[in-house]
C-alpha cells in the first residue's frame, strides 16, 4: 500500500493545527482513503478532543515505555469509517524531551504503519524532536494565520528546520561543529544568519560538505496553509512571503490552502464533536473538504504560481459565499 506521510506543524500555538489535522484526516477518510492520524504533540496532546474522543486510550507513551511492542496495537477505531487514531500521552511527564533512541524507534515504527495517509499532528514550535518529525518527508504542511506574529514564527520554524537539515547532513567533524556553534551564537547586533550565509560559512572549511548540505535542504518543499482568514486581501502577503522564502531560506514552497474564519469551529469544541457532526453545512467544512481534495490530487507535485492561484481561488470562493 502506497503511504503518504503528512506531518502538520506550526511556528506557534493557537493557529488551528490540531483542528486541521483532525478534520483533514476525517475528510480524507470520507473520500475512501485509509487514514491514520497520530498525536505527536507531546506535553500538549489534545487531538482527541478534535476527534470527539475521550482521552482514555493507551498511547505513544506506553509504546515508548515498552508496554506495547508495536504501534499498530495502539490504533483506535473512530466513528469515521477508514479512520484510525493513535493517541499521544499526557500521562507521561517530559515525554516531549524523549531520548534520541526513543525518537528514532518511534519514527521507524510510524513508517511501518499500514495506511494510505498518515497525518502527524506535531507540537508547536521548533524543538529538535518536532523538527525531526517534520523531516520525515520532504512535503510537510505548515499552518499559519495571516497575522504578522504568526508568519514570523512560521519563518523562524522553517529557518531552524533548514539549519537542522543542514546539520544532520554533515559528517561528525570537530571543526565543522565549532563553525556551526559560532554561526548560531550571534548577538542581536550581528547580521541575521541566512541559510545561504550558513552554507557559505561551512564552505570555508569544506566545500563538498556545504554542497551536499545544500542538496539535502533544497529537496524539501513544504505546503503552507493560511488559516483563520477573514478577507481575501489578507493573502496579499503571499508574494512577500515567497520572496522571503527564496532570499532568506533558499526554499521552494507551495501555498496550498486557505481556510476562512467560521464560528462553527468554536461550536465543535464546545460540543466536543467533530466538524462534520457539529456543523455539517458550515463554510469551514467546505474549506476542509477542498483541502482534502487538493491533497489527493496535488500533494506529490509542485504547484506553479501557487501564491497567485490561491489568492484567485480564495477570492472567488469568498465572493460566491457573499451572494
């Protein structure tokens, strides 16, 4: 069975990451896809609430404590046909700070789960573990809003992810390790460190290592979702974001979806129900279904002029709803 892994991350909390992860998984399952959605937001696991499930199931913490030998034994059937849930574990203190060996065991076992789509709800922010889960595939999903603070945090996440990819591509070398530490340890008065700048500094020691690191980084192409959009003109920032991706991050990305603000979201949390149950006729459910359709058709391929295309589609959809 061909498996598509979609890790879903965000630079900060409160942007709707878990809500989108849960409801995208449901939408894909309703399209007949075999889906597993996993809660990897350790220390803040709440994906079960978005799925309308009580937090009574053993989870990844039990797997890491070796109470279960296989992740598949922890999969929970949901009320949605074709959708299974893998719980996190809020009962295990400091699980977010798991050891490297635990993280690698978890990643290896996640890759072995049998499904068509594996949705990973990651923790917010840029810890090493979150960055490594996001790096399980070259096509991760980033959730942001159009607010300045949110986009800045998204850019910070992506820059740190770039540094992590570069770091992990390099051989163990005392001089290279020292160069990385010197590059990271900058004061607020120093010039901002860009991905190109970091690669240039590595190149002063070993050009071949720098070229290999660059090739490792440019393989990634994250998909950006703008959530909680009020008006289509909020997407005017996409052009400047695209320029920043190119200039600061050496990154190609696709603006993959826009979800408009909808009071139905609050209703789902108040009633502890999934979106398709609490608000089956809501606009936000239509947005989620459009996103799921786009995932099934376009996830594996780059989207030309994605910023302009998303703006055009969002404007047309918004205007249709005003009639």
